[in-house]
C-alpha cells in the first residue's frame, strides 16, 4: 500500500514540495503518519490522503481521506490569537501543528 497527498481543489498531487498532475510522479509515502506530518509542516490544509491498496494503482479501489476536516490551519491559528479564542472544537491537527512550531494552544 502507498499513500499520496492530493490537493482538494486542484486535484494535483504533492511532489517534492510542489504539485504534479501525475500520480505516478507524486511523493509516495510508506506510512500515513509521514504524509500527515509533511502536510502539517508545510501547512497544507485543503488536502486529502489517498491510500492506494494495490501495487498496480486502480482508482476504483483507492481510498480518499480528508486529512483536515476544519477551516484552513492558518485561520484556526489566527482564531487562537484573537480575543474570542478558538472555536468550541479545536481540530487535533491544529494542536499538533502549533506544538510542532513550538507553541501551545489553550483549549476551551
């Protein structure tokens, strides 16, 4: 099984810090956590993780998972700094990203 990251709006695949339309040229992650850490490190919010289950990719059998089901990460972090604070439910990805950057967020 391999893991790919694809942008939700453009349908381009992550490739060496850029994007490509060709899934064969995309970065192939062995583990999903590596793909997620890469997205967090680069603040990619509108992406999905595609799990290709077979050695010979077949789109009929690919599994598409939205990685961050929340507003873009930057907006979550901006809200954390605002007087109103964070929304009632803080996505775990935003917490992990802020901790990765060396900060901490107060949860409601």
